[in-house]
C-alpha cells in the first residue's frame, strides 16, 4: 500500500484527468504521460503494489496505432495530402492527410493517459481503500464494485496456478481439447469462491439494516423520490423553457433533498475501521500541487496554448513554460515516496549501539 492518503491520490488523479481532458497539445500530453510514468515506476520500484496483468506499454502502442489509423481513414481533412482514393468509395473515399493521422495519434495519447493514470491509482491503493471512500448510504454498491474489481486478478492468478500444476503433470497444449483440463478446474474454483463469498456475506449480515422504524424508512423514500423529481423538473425548466431562476431553484432544492436523504440513510449504516490513516503534511503537498496543476490548466489565458489542432495545416504547437511547470506538479507523489523510501533505508542501515 502507498504511504500517501487515499484522498491525496484521488486529488492527484483528478488533476491528471483535468489536464488530459483540457489539452490537445502534444508537448503537454507527453509531459503528463512522462509524469505519470515516473510515478508508476517509483511505485513499482518500492515493491508496494503489483502491476496490471496486461503489459501497459504494449497496450498503449496498440491504442495509439488504432486511434491514428481510424482517424486517418475516416477524417478526410487537412492540406498535407499523402494520397487520394476515389470519392465514390463509401466512407473510405477522399484525401488521406498527415493532419488526420497526427490528430488521431493525439487522441490516442489522451486515451493512453487516462489508462495510465488509473493504472497508477490501481498500483497505489488497494481496493479496500477506495471502497471505504464511497458514502455509507451506497455500501451495497461498494461491495459489488469491490467484488467486480477483485474478480479478474483473482481469476488470472488461479488460472496461472492451474496451468503450472497441469504442466508439472506433463500436460501440453496442442489443440482446442487440451484447454479443457485448464478451464474446468477454473470454473469449479470460481463456483467454490462464489459460494464461500455468499456464505461469508450472509454470516456478516450483508443487506441488513437492523429494524428501523417504518415511518422513518417511508420518509427517506419519499425524500428521495421528491428530490429526484425536483432535480429532473429543474433540468427540464432550464433546457426547454429557459427559466434560469426557477430552474436553478428546483435543481438546488432537489439536490439538497437527495443529499439529505442519502446522508440520513448513511447514518443508519455502521462502518468500523481497524486503523484510520491520518492526513499528513505530505498529503497536503500532493493536494496543493494537484490544485495548482488544475488551476493553471483551467485559466482562460491557457486555452489558446492547450487547444492545439493540426488542422487545416500541421504546424508546431505553442508551448507555455508556466503550463509545463504546473504539469510537473504531478511528480510530487513520486518525489515524496522516493524520499520516504530513502529515509527508511537509511534508518534501517544504522546499526544499533550499546
């Protein structure tokens, strides 16, 4: 587990997502990807977490290639024409330009950035830390998400164990039939885990909220229904009747009713924590760095530099040093984790005296 607070990692992830969403400048995108790669590398070097089962670098190359080819084939815009197909060919006919290829690659970089950022969160935090951040009123959803997230790694680990055991018995895969001795134990093991999980959830009273008073439960349900109805009515008033005052009033009223009902529902759910992780100054540094990154990216003066486009003719993107420096704020977790690791190593290397 990472030594930083889960909320600090959420702030870092939000800053990375905002930066990736607002920028189409390849210089900034490569800077963001470099920062994310450094953080991921530091996490792996500390042996605190496991990497994704899929090779991220290979998957990134596939995503960028497919995105570039798709835009190259479907978007027939730009002035730097490589070749032209007859316009009579549906969808494929027209000029094929360098601008379309470059724009597809840029979109691929954005997708890879999202994947890499969530991969860092997967490395930095265990599933339980993320689940504990979900509001208590939505605890059934939290349990379902935790089961779904842990399903794939557990299944892959069991499949690898079964494959190694079959190889020790002399089993070799030569055709489709040879996969049956691998999948049948995997299916049986999955069913056994499902039954054990169901029994454990039943024994721990999953889904039981005690014996609340009927009137209180009816009041919560009524508040949820009225709040949702008021929220939808406010959105309709804003979109179709263009009544901003009445629309925002209904949205605020509905949102307040929903939040109040969810808060009241959460008070009826008991949650116990063995040991709470404190918020430290290092977590505050990560939060401040993420806030600075977001603040610089959302500034109106940054939009011209962020919104780079290769159309109608490709040109070099403008680079603002302030945005580059703000992007480097994403390296804060890597610097703090590496410094903490060096401190632990130096303390452990000091021999006891006396």
